[in-house]
C-alpha cells in the first residue's frame, strides 16, 4: 500500500480539492474494446494527477455493488470480481488487485452516521467490473487504495445526492469520489445486435437522452436532473432500471449543487453512452488537464 494512503490524517498536499467524477464503464467488453472511452480513461488518471495531485484513495460507487443499506467493503485487499456472463472468455483473465482502505472506511462510516445515514462496514473485498474496468485504464499499476461503497438502488436521485454531500469533506483530503455506471444503459437493445457492431451508429433515442442530460447538467438544473425519469426524453427506454445512472448523483452530491462538466462523450453498440462528468470547482481544471494529458 502506498505510504500514508489509508490514513486520512496524513493526506498529501493537493493543488486544489479533488473533483468528484462519474465515469461510464459501459458493458464488460469495454475492458477488451477500449475505443474512444478507453483512450479517454487512459488520459483521465494522469490528468487528475496533474490537476490535483495523485489521489490518496478512491471511494467507488458502482452500479454493480448494491445493498439493502449502505455498506463499505473495508477489506485490506481487493481482487477483480467477474460479475457477468455471456461475454468473451478473455475477460476472466484480466486482473486488478488493489489495496483496500479499512481506516478510511472508519472515517467514511462516521461521516455518514453523522449525517443520519445508516451504514455498515464489512471486512470484505472485491471490485466489480464497473470499478476495475475504468481503474485498469486510469491507474493500471493498481497501487491506489479503493473503498467500494455499496448503495441502495431504490433510493431517489435526491437522496443519493445527499449521500454524496456527506462524503464531500473527503475530497479536500485527497480522496477521489468516483461514481461509475453508464449514462445510457439498455442491454436488451445492445444484445439485439449480437454484440457484433461495436461501432454501430448512435440511436436517435440515446442521442436525445444524452444531449438532454448534458444540457441540464451544464445549466445547473438539478431539479430536472433529479426528476430525469419524468422529464428526460426516452428515460425509461435508456434506463429500464436506474442503477447505472444513479451513481452520477452520489458523485455530484460530493461537490454540491454546481454545474457538472462533461469531460467525454462517446458511444458503443449504438446504445451505451460512455459519457463522463466532473463536479465541483475543479471540474474545469480537470477538463483543461485532459487536453494535454498523456495516457498512463
């Protein structure tokens, strides 16, 4: 484990408060077919290091780690979890063995409880593919401590935003709050194409949803974003269930009600939006750092 990585009292100096992020991980095949999103993620890690200083640890909120009450996976070590089926067998050979953050888990639990949020801390490990896929591109050395936070999938966007708000002080200590899911996610439509045409042209419905989301994010319209299910075009089609979009609101809450900055926009299989966002005062600096960042 990196020196001082699990001790929040020994945070390294940072140029500014780390910007929370939401990264679309798409399907598990993103780990083998990086395309535009993978190229972006390869630059994202170095850009974050340049803009803010290297993160001390990562609190990861993924579409695939869910629970009945919030729960921290506080094991001292993690391995990649292969939580999928029906994809290329080569995916099962990929590894991402990263240090955990048990001491950070104690602080996160205390902050959540102080905010009136029930939380459990479990001595368990494992990184689902929504976490290890982007991290393999962002920081391939797997040397940053990771703390997965399982969350409740039937919580509203507003409630999850409040959950993120309770995590906000961690960003000033050098902890990255990372939500991961997909800005659009309808695997039934993806599988209808047989996973053959990764470069399929964007569907009109996916484009309309992604454009609406980007416009409302840039306009700081959190009332509309939190009510996206009723206001966004084709919301139920692009998200038959909510879990791939809801981590966006946890990451956003960690920065407060500020405009979100879209860092990247691309698509796979014509349906899966791979857009990424940054939140908070440092978001613009991160976008600028991305323009010159070299891949990890």
